[in-house]
């Protein structure tokens, strides 16, 4: 693996100044070129499954901003789609699925899983050949808990009450669903690595709605199983976990799951983030709305993170995905601020 991909250095425990920089959802609606490609693609899933267009949008932020890492353009919900569930995206409503019942879980999977995801693997293969050599390529999946919340509710909700109730009322079926998702997510990440991904990230966007016992059972254990399976095949590939909203559970999450790097949301105090750096690299954690606001709010946020965390292994990122209303000039300003750090 090339020695000049600085994000990999950080994930191995090295401090780099300035730190490597990328953004979650960096290929997205804030970019006019993305909006044009998205229009040409037709549906959102058509964009995810069209290697020509998926490569095009993945490269757009690299070409514009020169980020140190590129994340595969796809979606966490290609997982239930590849497992045979109905998934669609409607403008203004987001993802919509046919809610799964307890009796339908056993039918998930099948021999076509990797066939269904072959366009994603082809996108990864092409990206590795087209990206600058120094750019780290990140593959990803959704964590089983977060993917399950959409499969059960059929759409996003504010507190994931449908999935929580399902888990309490149908505990055996729910654990079966998490196992199916963990096993297939591990296989998905392994195939992404074999296609050219340098790093993989596991997004647990809804981990913050669970109580302590449920967090351990629904977030920690399934992710630990994914890490175990991926490491069994690719022991040296770094894995980043991002349990958004985990709060006081962040430290134990890294220890119990075995992830290499820890993605932090913007609510994590920088004093806590610095403590978490003792166990390895952290990634984050600028409030995305500071990037929207720009000016002093942006400069102060960037400066605080770099002063607190820049002397240990850090990957500079947002504390969640960039929002569509973010001005491009503000992203350019953030890049300059981070790159000026010494």
C-alpha cells in the first residue's frame, strides 16, 4: 500500500500536521456538478448503481477541493435492497421501504446478494484507478442497528420508536435481523476492500436513541462481529466506527468493537475527544452548521478542534454530513484553515 496516503498514517497512530481532511457526504447536493449528475441519473438508486455516474460524483469533491480521502458514493440502504427488500427514494420524503415483519426476516439474503452489489464493487475498482495516488479510498456500510431502523419503520423517524418497540416485543426476531445484517455487512465490506478500498467506515447514525443495555446489544455487539469478520480476512485494513450520538459510550465502543478509528459527532466535548485520542485516532468533529454559517463561527470551530486535537492522531471532518445549503466558499475557507495548521 502506498506510503503517501496520510489518512492511513493517522489511523496507524501517527500525528500528521496539518491533519488529513475529508467530509461526510462530500459528494452531495451542495455541489452544482453533483446536482447535474443526479438529474441525469434519474433516481437516486440509479445513481448509486451506475458505476460511470457514481465514479463521476465521487471524484467531484476531490477535483474541486483536493481532500485527502474519497468516500465511495453509495447509500447505507443498498444493503436491504441487495437482500431483496423494496427500497425507493422520493424527493422531499427520503428513503421509503416496505416495513419488514418478524416472519419475513428468515427469507433475507440469497445467492444474488453480491450480484446485486456488483455495480458498487465496480465503482470501487474504477475509483482506485482514477483517484490521485495519495488519496485514501474509503468504503462503507451502515451499522446493523441503523439499517434495521429503516427496515422496520419503512422510513426515517426522529427517535426510531418503531425499531425500539420491535426489539422489545420481538427480541429473538430482532437479534436474528441484526445477525443477518452483520454477516452481510461484513461480506460487503470485505468485497469493497478486495475491490480497492483502503479503509472502511461503519455508520451508526441512530445509536444515540438507545438506552445502555440496548446500545450494548444492538450497536456494540453487531459492529464487533463485523470487525471480527473483516479482520479475519483483512487484518491490516483500518476500520472507522461512527456511532453518532453515543455520548458517554464512545470510549467503551472503541474498546468493545475493536474499531481502529473513532468518528465523533459535534456534541462530543473536545476535552472528551482528547481523552479518546489516547486509544487511537479520532475523526471529526466540526458542527456542520458552523460550515453553513462561515466567518467567525467557522474559524473558531476549526481553530478549537485543531488546538485541542491537532497534536495527536486526528482526521479532520464534520460531526455529521455536510448539509445541502452549505456555500462552496465556506468549504474552501475550511480547507484553507485546516491546511494552514502547523
